[in-house]
């Protein structure tokens, strides 16, 4: 999928509401929102891939992977809301369309033809590592802006993605 440059985050219209004054500048909130939007897109894309693999896994490891993928896609599904709500807390609209996610994500789309079970595991390892990199790239911005809630969210996401990548990678060892 050819990607165009991501659109700049635009603040929510505030007719009648007071301006946001949470101790983070508009410039920093916009930059953090851009990073969180990429994290949201990566998380949602990985969710879709994992759910697809849950539906389509076959072979001797079917039951183990089917259950594992369900646990993983459920965790990913529950992760998108806090990321989107953090974007909203910073005063911006959260991306929510396939088109926006397609432009923002660093992950490839799931293969049209379901791969073999162990290839699914390899794809998910790469996906979790990519999401971890996306989250990690945002830390300097959150730190510079003293945005502890975003830093806390990033720490939580990194823990999950690094641990999940390790567990999946362990299935590939001989």
C-alpha cells in the first residue's frame, strides 16, 4: 500500500469552551498527538492482523495458537481506547478510519492469503516489535513536554509489546 504523508493533527474546534491549559504547549500537544496517532494506527492494524490469524490459523498448533491469538487480539482491542482517549485529552481528534490508519501505520497489511501457522507467528513478532518502536520514538517528545500520562501509557504499551514479541519468538526456537 503506497502511503501518502500523514496529515497534521488539527485541534478540536472549541466554540464556547475555554482553551486547553494543562501545562503542555499547543506545539508539544500537536507533536505528541501525531505520535499517538501513529501508535493508535499501528495498534489497530496489529489487532486486525492478529484477529485475522485467529480466524484462519490451521495445523498441528491450531488450538494453542487460536487461543493465544484471541488473548492477544483482545489485549490489543482494549489498548486502542486509552490511546485514542489520550489524543482527545490533548485536544485533538483521534484518527478512526481505515484510510487514516493506512496512512499512519508502519505495519504492512495482513496477507490476503493466510500464511502457515509459524509464518503467522513471525509476522506477529515483527508487528509487536514495530509497535514497540513506534511507542519508543514518542518518549523524547513526552519527556520534553513533561507529559507523564503519555509516558505512562507508552511504558505500559512497551511492556506488553516487548513481552508478547518474546513469547511469540519463543515458539519459533528449535
